[in-house]
C-alpha cells in the first residue's frame, strides 16, 4: 500500500485558484480499482481520517481524503492548506466550519469525482463516498448533488435540516439522491438525535430511495474514532464491517477484506 498527498486544482466561485490538498492511499495490487472518497470530521484530514483511507486501501480501494478546509489559507491568490484542529479546540474548528457553504462543498466533491474518473487507476463508474460527523452531512449532501457516485455511507452526520448558504438543505434534497445510502448512528448522539434519524429515514422511504440505517445502543457521536473518548469499540467494529459490505455490494468486488 502506498500513501501520499496530491493537489487538486479547484475552480473557486470567487475567481481565486484553490489548491485542494488530498490524501491518497492506494493498494499495491495492479490494475484499475473502485474508489472511495473519505470526508473528514470537523478536525480536518488528521491522522484518524488518514488511517481510515489506509484501511480502505488495505481492503482494495483507491481511497482519497480531500482537505475540506483548504480555503482557510490564502497566499498571492492561490489557496491550498490542510488545517487540522485538535479535538479539544472547539472555537477554532467552529470558525473554520462557519466558512463552509453547500455550493463550494459540492464543487469540491465534484472536483474530486472528476479527478478520480480521469485517473488511470480508477474504475470511473465505481466511486463511493464515506463521511464522519460533518463529513457525514457532506456525504448526504453529495449523494443528492454530485453525479457519479455509486454508493454513500453516512456516519452520524448532523445538521441535515439546515442549509449552509442559500438553497435547500441536505434533507430537502433527499428526493434527488442518486445512489444507495448507508447510515450508522449512535443512540446517545445529540446531533443527529434518534428522532432526527427517524425523520431522515422516513424521507428516504417517502422517495423510494435505497438505504440501510442502523442505530447503535450505547454509542454516541464519533463512535468510530479510536482517538476520541466517544470511541465505542463494538459499534465501531460492526459499522466498519457494514461499510465494507456496502461498498463491496455497490462498487466493484474486491479480493481483500481488511478491517
């Protein structure tokens, strides 16, 4: 397995040129591979998100994690950073998230999809996405707004009922969802709450979408991350196996099955 950083050039709405740093993890196996976009939590593409990309690569996927905070730094009209915030600094990360807009988030994911589809190692119609916390919200948004995705996995994505900027919220875009969606949620979570999850599930059912949601008793927000106090090992292990099974079902079959 090889892991490294690449730069994607994003056409920014304000005419600045954005260099989006992207962590890439690739199996050593030859030939074309299905791909998975890994969307960060509010802490950036930190060691936890990089390890998730590595786990997906070990399972046979071309995994990429774009730095969704790349607009936070500006130098001579070209931006491109990967701000990473500590788990115990809520003010700094809240300020970064406050600058997110749904339209630029969609632009970033669409740029990553296009980059993957043109990559010689990627099967262009077998691209999935998985996101955690704020990345789970982005995953739900992308499933409705980013053509080219074949499967999505949302881990405890909150704030689904509120738009960032103008336009409909991710929840209000449910009818537009274009790929099967898996969701993994904690019963003790306050965002999304179990009632929030039921509301989202009802909307998916209403529009006849393919989905698979699971609520984990005893688990709270961030239960997959073993770097946080909220880590809940039995829920994390089960949700990860579900994730690999979802991607194997809806992307291309892979030989490896690492966890």
